[in-house]
């Protein structure tokens, strides 16, 4: 949440920062701003709304500078407005700062500063922290770096901070705890950002800053220190990302592009791991820790949002194929519930960004109690990846659309391989079924391609139901989590109220909602629950509900009862979620489009939730 960009070097800073903010806008788009330092003068420009509105507002302004910082905001403290937009300036006007995170004890600090005569121009915790840093610098006659270090020892919360001062025309001082920061290393220049997307155009060499580290960044020098003022050795990583991956490539929206990328991203996830011809799955994160999984008394899956739904599918797979008890937890609840964790428990953490704040804190707590941590993330070098004892990347590539699509199917692909490998190694999955399932999994990319060949029917359904006020999504077994995911996607993209339920639970309350105006989406592919779901469809039709069904190619029973049908290729029920989710992604996209909404940037949402 919130995107930050910084530059120091020989180039003009503003164009680099502006382009970076546009690439980070998926992290927040309530307001944006830049601070540019030239000839000892700080020019700060900020504007409520999207980055394009900032760009228009600064036309004709003095934008010349070789150092600067920029921010695109997802509001926490203070409503979206010009005055609450970042960067903020200190009371003296000598410092400018941007911040991603939340300072939980800002009220106490603010009250102390008010007693000293400080006045505030915004409602943000960021302005409070900035003036706190300036107050320490002034009263202790110390450097800005030292003042920042003292301040960070007293604040409670999460932060990624970039600071510039009109006393130092070349230096950006940065710090992080809980919110990501990556520094790109160029020739006589440095780039700072929340993730690599603003950097890859200029350099492939980056340093991922760790929690509790401070970076002193000059054009030709990068110094890392911990809060104890001890120098740290920067670890330089090569980015495995191409510029084309973060551009639309001819698609109208990133969301549509990312839905259509799924045949390739799923293939990339399986490549080198799934060797169907040899009857093998190669995953070093599992192989090197096989005992931990085979002997695990239970597995706890920790995730948020869409990743939580992937965890629910994994629960079905692992319990069926591996015969290990599984619990799926919301990270936001797990971290506060004082859960019972024993040495030997395996925690699987699922996160697209690898930076989800609740998930990170939950993992730290579980690790302290002796649990083995296995991370399933998309972002290489992310905090969860580094905290985990082992893991597997999904290799889905950058996901810019706020609503997760290809990252979800990447997570499902990884988790399916994990379940198959453990089950086969443990002996709870026999060779015949193991070989059958890996061949089924290998076929998924081509089957997704089939679904995407013609979407005109889904577009027609979206247009038909775009004005509905509510939707109900129902599924059973492996398709129940997909019903939840379909409901979430529709809520995120179209702002239509939607709920997902196990189909059998419909009679325990939700059926009271059914009338001729309620669309009910059944995820009803051919599986062991099929006859039961047929009965559930009949129950809805008897009450005049509108039935939209996701069915298997060739099914003649449910299409004969449904008002509208979206079809997917036949697949084993273990593999089917990778297919049945795709029409639901497209449905949400096209409903949002039909309503004239910004499907890439849904209101109130941000891509990476790095604060509580």
C-alpha cells in the first residue's frame, strides 16, 4: 500500500519519478506528489487523485532537479486530499519525506510536539514523524541520519521512509520496517522504489533493504546501516524481469492482459518442476525438507484475500492426497489469536507480493515457536521469501492489476505440486493416481488457452447482469473456494455485493434471498459432487432464481436447467479449480467494464497490503 520512488544522479529526476509513480499506482491512487531539490530549494507538488492529475497540475512549474522523491497514496491517516498527500515538509521547510506504513503511536508524539509549538498542515502520521525527526535533529545538534535513527527507535508501527534535506543536495536517506524497499544501482546514480517495476528500465542490479536498516544513498555511494549504526554489506541481486512484463502490451487493461497470460504463467510455474514424461515432480524446497512435511502433525496455511482462497483449495488437496490435517487461517486473525503452535508444525504462507503485513507478523510469531515455514510467493527477494525456511516461487511475473488473477492460478499450480509430491513420497497417493494427476496438471495451460479462445458468451452474460444488486456464488468440494474467489472478484471489480457459499449451505439461510432478480452462479464442473449440485440448481430454479453455471464441456444436464452457461474443459476434480476460476475472472472483468469502472484500480483497494 502506497508507492514510493526516489532518484539521485545526473539525470533529470522528475521524469523518472513520474514514470515510476505510474507503474506503482496499483499500490494506491488516492493522491500523489513529488519533492524535487535544486540549488538548496525544495519544490513540493502534490494533488488529490491519480498520478495523471498530478502530472497535469505541475505543467509550467519548476521541475528541474537531479534528486527527488515521489509518492502515490493509499489513505490511512487522513482522508484523500491535497493537504494529506505526500511528500510532507517539516515545519522549517528544510526536510521533505514520503512514507509507506502506519505509525501507531503518532498521537502521543503529536501531542508532545504541539506542546513545543509545532503546527500541522495535514491529518497524517507521516507529518508527525517528520517533525519528530526534525525536532530531534535540532535539539540534539546531530545529523539527519542520527535523528532518524533515534526517532525510529521510539516509534511503533510499520514504515518505509525516504527523506531529503535542502542541506544535502545529493543524498536520500531511507529506512524500512515491514514495508518493502528496493534500491537500484546504476552508473553514478541510484533508484529507490517500493518494488522493482520503476527500476528495471534503468538497471537490473538491485539491493533489497531489510527491516531495521537505514540506507544513505548518494549518486555514487550506497551505505547500509542497522539501527545500532553498524554498517551492513549490501547484497546485490540481479532482477529476472523484463520491461514488457509491466506494460499493457496492446491490451486495454492490465487485468485482461494478466487473465490472458495465464496459459504462459501456469506453464512457467510448472516448467522444470513437473516432468510428466518421467513421472516426477522436482521441487527442492520440498525435497530438501521432506521429513518436515511427512512427519508434520498438521499443516497451517496462513494467507489473506485471494491467497486465502488458494489455501482453501490446498486444504482439500493436502488432506485428501497426503492425509495430513490442515487448517487455513486468515493471517490478520492468526497473529492476534495466540494460536497453539508446536515444534514440528508446518506453516505454509501464501502471498503474491511476499510483503503482506499480517502474514509477515504471523510468520515471525510461528517461527519463534519452532514451526517450519514454507513460503509460496510471487515476488523474488520479498520479505516472506527471506523469512521462510524454504519455499517455492510461483513465477507468475509482475501482476499490476489490483485484483489478483494470474497470481492465484500460479499459487494453485504450486500448491498442487506440493500436495502431489508429499502424498506420493508419503505413500498416501498411489503411483497410478499420481501419474494421472501430473498428466492432468501438465495439460492445464492448453486447457486455459481453450477457455480464452472465445469470450463473447461471457461478455454477453456480463452485459445481461451488470445492473444486478447482488450475486450468490455456490460450489461444492474443490469448487467451493472457487465460488468464494468468484464472489470476491465481482465485489472488487464491479462493486456489486456478492457472497460465496458451499452449495449445501444455501438451505441454511441464503436461500431466503433468492427471487427472480438474484443471479446465482454455480461452479458445477463434473466431479464427485455433481449429482448434489444438480439438486441445488433445481432448488434455485424452483424459486425463480437466475442460474449462471460454470460447467464441463459436453455436460447436457445443468445447461438444460441454467439460464446462462460458461464452459471449461474436462479435468480431474483436483485440477479443476485451475480451470473453473478463469470464466469467473472474465465475468468480473466484463461486468466492471460494462459498468464503466476502472477495472485495474478498483476504489479503496491497493495491491499490496503492507499495513494492518
